[in-house]
C-alpha cells in the first residue's frame, strides 16, 4: 500500500465517523480520518445530546418495560409512517447495544434518564437518555476511544481537509477521494473503501433552499455545509427525503439578516414548560393553531403551513408584567437593547402601529386580537385553546417575530440496509458507505421529529460500518 493509500477513508470525524474509524482500526485496518474543521466532534459540540433506545439496563434498573418492537411502533406512529421502516428497524434493534457500549466506556448519564421528554412528540415510555454535559458527554467517550488508535498510527487524522470529489473505479466502485487542505492544495487519496459521514446541509442556506424550498433559520452549524452530499450526487448517488422536513416551533433571529437561531435564547413556547399567555399570528395577522396544544407535532405542522414558516408572538403590557418570562435568558438590559434596535422585537402604543412596524397585516391583527379577547371573556376559543388568562388590551403592545427552525436537514444520500450508497438507477456502490446526517435527517424520523432518532442511530450505524460492513 502506498503512502497515500489506506484500507478505509472516513470522511467526517463526528457522531458516525468516529465510531466507524474506531471499530475499523480495532480490526487492524489502516484508517485515514478526514475532518474539515480544526477539531473532531462535528455537531456534537452543539447538539443537546438526546438519544433513544429500548431494552437497556438503565430501563430495567428502573422497572421500565420496553422493547425494540415498541420503539419501532412509536417511531412509525410519531412519523405518521413516513420514516424508512427498513432502516428504522435496523436502528432500533441496535440502539440498546449502543447505549450499553457508551455505558461500558464511562458515559456520564444524567440522573434523570431514561425519561419521557417533550422537546418533540413524546414516546409512550421513558426511553430518552442524555449526558450531564449534553452531546459533549458523547464526545468525551469517543475521544477516549479514538486516542489510542491515533497514538498507534492505526488512524491518521487530517483536520482542515475538505473532500471535493469521489474517485471512481468503474461504475460501482470508488477508489478514493479528492481532498483539499487548508491552504487549498488538492490531492488524491486512495483506499479500498470510503465512508461518508460528513453531516448534512443544515448550515448551508442556498443548498437548504434548493432541496427543501424553504428559508433556512437555525443553529447553522459550520460542519453541515453539505459538500460531501454534493460530491456523492455528482458521481451518481441517489438522493432521497428532500422536502421531508418539519420545523421546530419558533426561534428569534440572533443578528438581523444572519438567519442564525441561538438555541438557548429561544422563547419558551412549549406548553408543557410554560403555558402561553400570548397569541401567535402569521403575516396576515391570523392565528393558526391553539397556542396551548400540547402536541408538538400539531403545532409544528401548523407552522409548516404558514408562509415562510414565519409568525409573531403578540401580547400586551399587562401580560408582560403578569406572565412567566417568555425569554428567560434575557435580562432587562438585554431585552431593552433588542427592542431598541432589532427588527424582530417590536413595541407600539396601538395595535395598528404594532402591525405596521412588525410587518403584520393591520386589519388581520386587529380582528384576531378582538376575536381572542371575546374568547377570553366567553371561555370558548374557536381553535380549542383552554389557557386564556388575560385579554390583550393594555398598551404598549408587543410582537416577537419567530421563524420555523431547522435543527437538521431532511434529505441525504440513498443507502441500502448495509449502508452502502446506491446510485440513481438502484445499483449499489460496493465499497462506498454512508452514515450520519449524510444519509438524511428525514430518513429515520420521516416528516416529523422523533426524539433520539439521530444521535443514537448515527453512533450505531458508524459502529456497524466499522465493525461489520467494511471488509
């Protein structure tokens, strides 16, 4: 084997790529691990770190009865049957093994898990796990496991390296990759097998618009720029699950024009955590969902139907004084600064002025507020809302502009059950594998949010590729 030839090249040192490299190296393979950032971990540096698995020792210790069959049924229920059943089955069947692997390697579980959580539509039993330091608890385990292989030379890590093209050896085999280093020099790197685990396109507004036909607002993680998906598509790989997207319900743009949503600064719009005192209206000034509906799925689908997934949270001075804080991370000084100079924060002496300043249709907002105030008085809301503590009457009136938030990209490279990349004509590329969000965040959640069906499968699929699938 030449100096630039390896048993396997793993593109992306994140949630799926690190396990793939670790397990391949443990089998005696010579691994080249390519990472475009200057550190390993990918989106683990940003993620909340929630995982899901059924039939774990942690569940048994707490008397929780659960099985992969129940997990599978919940995923298909929550996704309304839109998730890929074949790969969901694979994911849930290996999920407990992944959790036990983390536990055996010192993962720092939060004492409250496993639990039922309400970030998205809830599971039927407690099967969500997370670390005391969010996804960084996962990264801590992976760093410990990869270190000996880096020190021994079994894994060669190149950071600051971007893959721009796949090298082909005939129609259904790859020969390696073309990689570009930090100084811009391209080189051909060859291997018997290639694994694509470089993430999705949730940090690339242009690519997101092209595939999802929606504006991108979200954390905009730097790793998720999608160039490896583009390289795979350019060599003929199939692409699936485009438009299989559902927004997370609400977030306020950090800096005007940035499209960036800071996760910790989002308003508290989860009815399970804070019952709403405000109303939510679209650009036409119309309410579009019962604000206290506890189904995340219902609220998220209602938001997907609004133009540009845009809405405003509207309330008045009395609600501002009486309600629990809707922006708990903002102190008075920070909030005053936003109202003074940020277009997403609007305060006005009349509803008409509020609407015009915020970009809402004035007549529609006036009608919606009047109708809501009648509902408060009558105790009967046409949308079915139950929690209506106060009318919206006392100036100044307030509007907070919110966007539907993308926490992942839905589409990705097509793979078979052994995670081999498939071409558009259905043929398999025998020695090209893919995992993580490169195969699409919508693959295992469908057109929905299913808790823990990203991190746990990506870890598990990376393990399968490195341990069982590559040869």
